């Protein structure tokens, strides 16, 4: 079965394995508001899919996801007050807001989720990849917690998804610098499960292996891992509160302008 939640996303389901493909290759699968909504809807739909055994996330074109669409940053600037309120008011009964949910929904699925990564995996794209339980990366994959480039903090579920994968000091260094990692270093730090020549084919083989096991055991193993390792919903509100205070501040605007104009920023103390 194949369908599209939105032209930006396609879903195929066969033999209990769902493939969710980011389908905006002309923009390196950068996220705009429609992509946020499509990812959330896809995760919610698959949560109710009977007979599901595993999910694969991947990107069409030259990369997995290059992060936030820069045009979205400009659109946000026109409605900062509404945006701040929206960030700090998740839907009733949900810890994740509308920007966090597209990434955290995959961690909350009862079945294992595998991300097949290649090319850029930046910012929002990396937080989406962290929502998967297992990440297989091509040798050309490049990963970055890139929000500092725009004068922001990572606020799409990083506090739920990253703890337990790497040391806090290493994570902080990446958050502060927006440094781009090659696949080998990302693997050494724990951001990547393992490297693969063809991560999508490796993900499909792994999904088939998972699907051949007792589905109750697979669900139980994921529930056990998510409960026992650090990382949860507790700090999602903190992400939103800190980001709301930073977004639209003079220094954050200066960070964006300097990046757009390819010059050194001039920050106030």
C-alpha cells in the first residue's frame, strides 16, 4: 500500500513494514510548516496501523534532511508573539508541541523505527533522525546540531531523544558550535548506530529481520529501552520556554542576518 500524507511525504506499507520518505528533494528535504504537519500526521497514523512491525525513515534525493527551511525563519519573524505562545502550549494531553511532535512521535511509536541517513542530516533533520530507535548512516552522511548557527537552541525534542546516546559534555560542545560531523565521528560519538554502504537497503534488511521476530517481544524491547535509558518528556517544556525567550531577541536576529549576509556577527553583551 502506498499513499502520501502530503506531497512532502510518502508512506508505503508492505508485509508489516512502513517506509516513510521525506519527498522534498529540491529543498534537500528541508522542513517547512507543511512538512512538520505531515510528519506528525504520518506518525499518528502509523501508531494506529494494525499489523505494523517496523518503520523506516529516509529522505529522497541528495540528503536525509538539511534542517529548517530558511524561508520558515523569515515567516516566523512576522508572528513571533503567536509563535512563542504556540511553542509553550502543546495540544491537550500531549507533552510535545507542534514543532517537537514531528520528531518525538517516532520515539513514541510502539514498534522499532530505523532511520536511513545520507548526505546532510542537520538541525531539525538530526532531531528527526534521533526520534528513530536505530540510525544507519552512509559514509557520506554529515550530521550537525545546527541551531546555534541561527542563534537558537535545539528545541524539537533533543532533551527527550539525545540523552543516553552520548556524553553530556560532547553533546554540549556540538550544541554550542554547530560543528558538522562526518559519519565516522558521528558513529564514534553515538549519534549513529552503525555505518552502511547502502543504509536504505540495510534498513530494509533489518526491518525484515525485526518483522520475523515475535511482535510482542519487539514492542516490549522498545518499551524497555525507552523506559530504562535516560531521556523523556520531562524537559520538552523547558526547551520551549528557553527557545521562546531567545527567538526574536536582538542577538538571535543578528545571528540570522550575519549568516544570511555571510559576515561575522556583532552581538551585544
